[in-house]
C-alpha cells in the first residue's frame, strides 16, 4: 500500500528539519551576512546565495542528535593582486578576530565554518565572479591556491526544475527520505550532492503530471526503480557530471568499493520498496515500510509483526555470544539493517579494558571520532568513513577526535584510544584486543583493517593537570567484510 498519510506524518515528525531549527539557522545566516558587509574584508560584495541541501530544500533532521549545516556563498568581485587562498584566509581572519565569532571559527580549504554549540554550522564560501570571463563563478581552493569554476546557482535551478516535474514537491521529499535511509542504515556511503544528482537524473520532462510521480510513495518507487536500472547497467563506477558543468564529476571521490556497495544496496532497497508498495493489508504494508525506514514510520500505529529492524535485532542477538567471538554472519546482518540492530550489550565486551583514570565530576560525551580510509598510513589519497560503513579488509583508518561539534582538543588535555576487536577470527589471533593506545600523530591513531567483524574505536579525553577523565566518545563502529 502507498500509505500516503503515514508518509506525510513521517516526513513531518521524523525526517524534516523542524521549523524552530530552520528559524535559528536563518537568523544566524542573516547575522553573518550583516557581519561580513560591515567587516574590513576587502572584496566588494555582490551578494549572497544559499547552496547545498538548505537551498535545495532537501535538508533533513540530523540522526542521533548530530549537527546540521548550511552553505552560504559570498559572491565578490576580484581583488587586484589576490590569489585564491587570500579570499578564504582573509575571510577567516575577519571571523577569527571577532569577539562574536572567534571561538566558533574554523578555516577549511574552500570555506570558513561557524559552529553553533555543536548543533548547527554555517559554511561561508567566497565565490569570485568575472575574474577572467564575465559572470563566470569560481570557488577558491586555499590549500592548492587555485580558482575552480563552479555553477552553484545554475545547479540549484536544475534541481528546482526536477521538483516541478514531480507532483506535490515529491522529488524533494523523496530525496529527504533517501538521505534519511542512508543515515539510519549506514549501509552505503554517498555524499548528499552526489545522491541528489543521481536522483534528479531519474526525472525527465515527460514525467510532468504523470501518475508515476503523483505522490511521495509512488515517486519513491519509480525513482528507485530507475536508479537501480541505471546502476545495474553500469558494473563499474561511472562519471556523474554536474548537469550544469560537465567538467565536474561528483563521483570522483567515490572509491570503486563504495560504488559497488551503493549499487548493491540500492538494488536491495528497491526490492524492499516494491514489496512494501505492493503489500495489500495495512498492517503488512506498515511492517514492510518499517523494514526500510525503521519503527519511526507510522509510529502512532500498532503493528503485530513489525519486521525489518526488530527482525534484524533478533538476528543480531542470535549471532552474538558472551565472549564477543561472534559469528561472521553478524557482518551480513549489519550490512542489511545497519549498526542500530546491535544491542547495548555489544558495547560492553568482557575483554574490553576499563579506564583507570579517576573520573571528573562531569564526563562529557560531546566527543566526536572521525575516520579516513587510506591504502597505507602515508598514502596521499584518503576517503572519509562514517561509523558503520562497510569496509574492505585492506588498508587502514586514521582516527581523529574533536570536541563540542568539531572543535580541536584544547591545550592541556591528552587523548587515549581504546581499540576493541570482536569476531571469532580476531579473538583467536590476538586474544581479544581491547586495550588503550596513545596517538601516533598529534591526536590521531592509525589502525589497519584486517579481520572480518564489527570492531570499536573510542576516544578518551584526559586532563593533564590532574590526570582526570573528562570526556569519552560514543563507540565508532568499524565493520570489516
């Protein structure tokens, strides 16, 4: 069944970013615009433009309380004598030297990020207009000190056109649903701009006013069918060009493994969506949709046999044993249902070494672990990895840590890493590794990927003055095939 009312409620209550947060974000952006206009930053400002999921109206509520972000472009005239890095560096200085934004500021390659209490952040990116060609827009790569052509406004217009071809704004709503699916399942990796483009490519001019795009569940089914067909026709990673700038390949940073994994899971979820849509009884249909989107779907209604997530939880428990030498099939279950199926007991493994530092009166969990995959620890190329991503048994991860939603660990504090192996093979070979280790480069820790299983990495923050434990991150799940 389509269950259109249930999808409407699910989007409103669970998926969409609530209006209060949007109002706060818009207030922050207005203040940033005013600050830049009144600052000593040298470029003449032509105007501002929204970009990313905020501008595309595909922004979603963060899963598990994570922060959400918005992209703000500052369109400026070129400054004589400035190179690309100057636009970002000098803008960063203006914010960093401000009493209002100083502690909230971090400078990246293309933008300056303002973070608000770990809940939301605004990426402010300078765009130089008409530097070489009239009306041509270029973003600024600070690290490489080079200008790169961009078409952010035209791309946003292209997405809006896709939406007008679908009834009831269903393209935007389906994009939000699939971003939510990506974030709750963590079974595939796909940057938002790439995912949104792939979905937009499945809607054509002749779809206007067609029955296949009449409502959200029907649009979801049709878009997933077309996307799966498109992917299955391409066994190897294709180019996914910006429809308004052919030289830009949104899939360039995707690894072959990530593409293959994405292709496989879109095929799997396409089948699940077809089954849910075709289910005849309301109870069976809700259970089938919950298999895809979790128990928050139609959460006000009782279903006797809620398959999907509960099914995955039961399977996970059956595969776990008290020694954490779990069966290899646990990896397959996590692939299908995501790390949310793992019970709380999974994170309290007997061979996991307990902290020996005295605990401060308040131990914060506002500690974030980040990871990047590399072929080896000194490789130049890397790929960001999220907790729960499915990884190959080769190469390794550099783990890094931040606090308060992305801020560096302050001076006077040190980091210890607890690395815990699970799975029968790992435990047989290394006797249940669950030890603490010091960082190797700054606060970063390198770990090779070897043994099939679901492994854990955690960061602990120690105050040097009294050797007290003041912070501990949630576990970062490392899933190795």
